[in-house]
């Protein structure tokens, strides 16, 4: 039997956190890439970095928050709902970036600052209803909405998103819904395609949208592989996962 109470207390503390150190290093490298790309594009506005934490544990979000990350992206409601509930005291904004079924709108409205994957009128209606309910219950703020545009819609092999032809109508619908704010556009560069061509097209679609909705200036584009190209073509938000967190664990 021992009575070294001080020693016992210290043993409870983690000796070090190699994962935190790894995240700090990888995050630093990505931040440097964003800064150089922004300089190279002669832009004065630094895009917002959203760290995509899908498939990684809530503990990583906590570590990232301690490193100054304020925006995180998730693509599945079940996972995002659980993590945001676990981390309710952590100062990060949650952004929903995945395909969203209308029946999940109610859940997403509880934790999301933005939905970046709005791609159809029914989803706008469901989100408006859910946000109104949540506003009454908790006084949440307006929900930022990005219209997800499919940049290979014509090729038929699209990775989700509305046809560019439907953007204006969706914009109207979001703008006229109480509690929803039309923030801009989101897109994923087509697999195996030229990201420059894709993001140039996205910039043109954004310009057309802004002609009608001047405040919808957001362009959420750019992932680990193509962030430089996205910054060159005016991305205001970047969604970076694997270059910061490492490859995603196998889906369980
Ligand atoms: C997973 C995901 C990302 C992050 O991609 P990485 O290649 O890991 O940086 C960005 N956007 C969306 C829509 C995603 O699903």
C-alpha cells in the first residue's frame, strides 16, 4: 500500500499527445499551402479553412479546436450529431457537406451553422421548416445555405449536386425562405478531370448567381488534392480532410 498521492495524481495526466503534434504539423502545412496559393493568386482575402473530420473521432475535433480551427465539416448526420453533442462546449462551427435526405433536416438544424449541399427544392423546404422550429425552441441563428452544383452533370456521372441550370431557381427559393441565408455555391471537382476547368466553370456560375443575388458571394471548393486550383479561381471556403487528418479509417 502506498500513499504517494501527488504521484498518483500525475499519473492520470497524458504524458504527451502524439496525435495532437501530428495534427499541428499537418494543419500547419495546409495553412502554409493556403497562404502561398492566396499570395500567388494576388488575393488579399484568405479563404476560410473548414477541416473535414468525417470518420475521425470527436477527440480529433477537440485537438483541432485547441489548434485554432473554428470550422469543421461532416458529411453524415448521424456522425455529426453525435460529435457535436459530445463537443457542445467546444467552440467550433459545424458545416454539413454531404448528401442530405429531407427527413434529416430536423437533426441537422440542431447543430449546423451551414448546409453546403443544398441541391433540390424539397430540401430547402425541409430545412426552412426545421430551422423555424429550432429558432422557436432554442433561438438558433439563420442557417447559411450553399447550393451544391454538379460540374459534370452533362456527362451523367455526377457526384451529387444540382444542375447549373437549376441554380437560379434554387437561389430564389432559399432567399425567400425565412431563416435561410443564401451564402453561395459549393462544388466538388469531377474525379479524374482538370480541377482548373471545373473551378473556372464554378466561378462563372457564381458570377451569374451574384448578378441576381449580390450577397451570395461564397464559393466552397477545393479539397486536399486541388486546393491551390480552387484558391486560384476564387474559393472563399476550402474543405480539407485527409491532408490534415490522414487517410480515413475504413468505414465500419
Ligand atoms: C470528404 C470530403 C472533403 C474532404 O476531402 P479530402 O480529399 O479528404 O480533403 C471535401 N468535400 C466533401 C464534399 C467531402 O465529402
